C-alpha cells in the first residue's frame, strides 16, 4: 500500500488536499468438489479436461453440473473468474455428444461477449475426441452468405444476442425449424445485464421464446448465470417464466485486493479536465511500476481524451525526467471498434502488448482478457453490481494480488463511497429488478407474440398474466397480425431503447446519446445548457415526431448553466399494493401504484457561474407536459404534525439517494416528489408502466431510508448539500436534521406498530 501511494504522489495523481481511504480484502481459496460431479461426466469429457490440465472442479461447478445433468433449469451465482462458463459448457456438451442432432443457443448481451465465448468454447471442444461439436456466431455482423449457410445447415451451437432471438429465431422461426425443433439448451450468461428497462424487454422476449418452443413440443433446459446478483433465482424466474434450481457460490473465492478510494480536491471550474489528468497520472504511475491495468471511464469521449493525454504525458516524462514508458502499450477499448480491433486488444492484454487500456463499460463484462494487476475507476458506475463487475477484471486467479483505485466525481454517490470505503466493502449485492407486466412494453410485444403463435391456450404460466391477457383480449376481439413475406411486427420491439418517447441527441451530425421524454423536458428544453460527458452544450433546435424527435446541440461556454423552475403535481390513479402500521395514534402507510404527473416550467434562468449573474431569463414555448401511467412508491404519515410536514421536503431526497444504494438503477430512472400538505414523499419511475423499481421500493423502503440517513449523516454539512441529499440545481429548502428525524420516526412506527395490508381495496390486519 505504501509503495502505491508513494507512486501516486510522485506522479501527481494524489495531492495533500485529497480525501483518502485505504483497505484490503483477504484472499479466499476456492472450495473444491468431492469428485461426484466429475464422475458424472463421460470418459471423453474427463479426458478433454485432463488435456486442459483441469483435474478437479470447484464445488459450485460440480453442484451446477449435477443439477443440469438431472434435467433441471439452473441459475448459478458465483464470483468472477470462478469457472461459471465451464459449469454450463460441460453439461451442454455432454447432452450434444449423446444427441448428435441436438442444438444449443447461447445468448449474450453484447456481440463482443458472443465472439469471446466461441473462443473459450473451442478450447474445450477441440480437446474432445471421437465426435466434433461445432459452433458459430449469429449476430448483426454476420454476413448474408454466412447466415444462409447457417440456416441451411446449423451448427450444434449458435452464439447470439437478444436482438437476434427477436428478429431472427422468432420473427423467421420457419427458417429455423430444424434447429429449434432439436433445441436442447438455452444459455443466458451475464444475466445481471438484463435489468430495468432492457431487462423488462428481455423478460418478455424470453417468455415469448420459451412459449413458442413449448408449442412446438420443445422444452430445452435453461442455464443462467451471473457474478453480481443477490436474488439470482427470483431474477431468473422473472426473466423466463420458468422454475429454476439455484447454486449460490457468492464469496466462495477471490484474490487479495488492495483498495484506494480518493475524493480529489479539484475546483469545479476545471473539474473534468483535471480529473482526466489525475486519472491518467495514476495509470502511468501503475504502468511505470510494471503493472497491467484497465481504466474504466464514464464516457467514450473521456476514454479517448485520456489516451491522448497519456501519450502526451509519456513524452513529457521522457523529456523532463528521462523516464521511458512505451506509448504503444496504451490503448482504448470502446463500443464502435471493429471485431478485429477488439480481438487484437483482448489478445494484447493476455500477451502483454497492451498493458494500459482506457475503456468504457465495454470491458466490464466477462471477456477473457487474462490476468490483470489492477483497475482504476474514474467515477462510480451505475450500480454496486457494475462496480464489482469492473473490480473483478483484476486478479483473475485467487492466488494473485490485485489493486483497485477509485477517483470520485463531484456528485453525492461518488463522494459518499469515496468517504465510506468500509461501507462499500461490506454492502451486499443488489437485488435485480425486471418486470414482465409493464403495460407499454407488453403492448409492443403482443403483435410479435400473436404473429408467432395463434394458440394461446395454457400460455399464462410462461408468458405471465399481463402479456397473456393482453394477447387474449386482442385475439378475442378479432384482432390478428399482418402476415406477408416481408413485414414482421418484431421490428417495432426496441429492446434497449428508452421507454415512452425517445429523443436522439446530436452534436452536429454525430449522435451522442438518447433521452426519454421526461429527460428531454427537464434537461434539454429550448435553449437549455445541456451537460454530456463533462462538456456543456446549447440546445439549438428540438424537432418533434410522434414518438420523440431529435435534439441539435452546439458547444456552450463552460461557465454557463440554465436552471428551470418546475411546478409538479401528482395525481394518484391506482393503488396496486400497500402496507400500514399504527402506534399510539400515529400511522405510517406505504403504497405502490400508478400516478399521473403534470409538470409546468414557469421560467428558465441562464447563469454565469463565474460571477453568479443571471444573464437571461425566459419561458420556453413548450412549457407543460403530462406523464401518464407513471409507477411510484410513496410514504405517508397519516397523523397531522406541522413540525414533521416540512421535513417531507427532505424525506423525498433521503428516499432518492437511499434508492441509489439499495436498488440497482441509474439516477435518471427515478424522480422524487413530495406533498407537504398531504405529508407524502414519492419515488416516481421515469419509464411509463414501470420496470419494477417502485414495486421493489415498497418492499425495501426501510432499507432505502436507512441508506439515505447514512449518506446524510456521514456528510459534514449542517443542513444538507449537493454532496449528500441536495439534488443538483435544487431550490428546495433542505433540513437534513428534520428529514432524518422524520425518517427515524416512520421506521420506528413500522417496527413496533400493528401491521395491515391492502386486500381488494381494503385494509386487512396482518397477524
């Protein structure tokens, strides 16, 4: 630890004003199985493992293999680099060797993972004697000639993405009849990627796929796995509509890891420029010490800029300090690279020709990149789960040592973890959320479902109630999908797009992102200063279409910002579930339901941050919006208390911040709201129809408040600030002391009071 800190100071990556915390996690050696799983494998398979110098399996591998060979659907939760891939490859290959006409489908969230998986698969299949198991990719990059050949004579194993399951294996199922009719296995790796909006779409897709197969009389086994998921079985069953056996090996093995968390002392005016330089300096300090590492960056532009800075600094170090660092080992890995470039960098990390790679989340997942010495996190990722995925890229053997450097950005989540390293290390993994009952998503999937099958009898257990009933209602009213040789309703299913309206954000001709309708209204309104990737842009033009539109940007001065004054009104439309606790005349109720949100932008101010001067003020022409079918969780104090009423302004932000630490979500997935007169605080989902966040918040509202209290209490401010509970640009009167007192009062009532729950619209006591 001392050597690392000294190197960081020597390279000006660590300065006296920085807040610094260090800690470590001891190595945990793996637990090996008793050999019963190995004995279940055929002699050919054991010989193949012997050829790969694998003489025994880990305990969780043997457990998963035996459940799989017994015919169960399996979900495996195990750490990074713990052999999850081998755990599903072995039973899959055993099945295919016994059934040469059988097939398997492997589904990965990205094309890069699909490419990598085949390389790992071939290492094993090439060692099996007496019979060849072939595999190939089938994704958006597969050329037409290869696609035709694969359809005509499909290999034993196809490796694909969710988009291809929708657009090919379901939309053109007739072309894949021989493959699907003999499908024995479906593998869904990295299942933690299927959460939130994307996960809700994939849940509906996998349910359609499983139902379509069942109507053909085909029931393949499913094997799902993840390294970072607290509710593995629940999530697997939510995604597929099927029953699973869970094998959980969390914390069963890990390398020794050294953690250094830094909240850098950087002035706001040059924040991003200096953060990039400090990140690069830290990376070069590690490179100079002979370490190989990944630097995870918040945006593609951040990563690209860091590479340029690194090569400039290498030249400066050579000239000023006679320090020789090889610029050719510094690379960037991001979306948009060709398959050849990605492969070359991955091989470079294994062979040593790439030692310092600046990357986005493109290398967060389980690509085989060999053993690395460490990772640098330039900012906290979207969730705790994503943070551990990135950390798991270093120290790929339990016998190795690894380091983790973390530089916090200037936002509450980043700064809290930088100041609470022990909390980070002790925090359990996240529960994942995905919903197969989002009304708007169901509506998009129904035409595809009806195209795929005309017989919906007995489909509810797999499809789920929402999709089944929506499809049956259309069918019973005489509705039928358009069927011709070209059109497929599957084209309208955008698995990864934003919910509701979708706005494309452009800097000149380049597309730099997308926004939902709510995000556009609040952040990218007419003439707004819009922040993206650490840069400030001016919104020049908003062109509208029926389902969204385009936003044209130009570069703005770095010292300008716009603040919009919003008036928000919520109307509760439906209550799906609720709980109530009462004690000594006081009562607290929590609800999950549907609300109508109406927002009015009363004014916009443009501010010069250097002088504090308001340089302009206006009201946008499109200054009102209604967001229907929003799902929300809200907390209500039913006892009148004027002293507590004002505290609800703070309580909404305790819920907002606490949710970021308790449920895996992005900060823009939810919005807070309060009604002081009604003594209610809300968490409102940003996606119409909900994706499960509000439902999960109802279940864990006390954990959410505890997390919010911890964030607020840990901050040295007196009333609340942007580093704890005050949201950016907020004009709310925050008093964190009152908010914490209210939160503790609500939880006290819930822990000691009498409990009731809603049944058929009425409160019913809980024994």
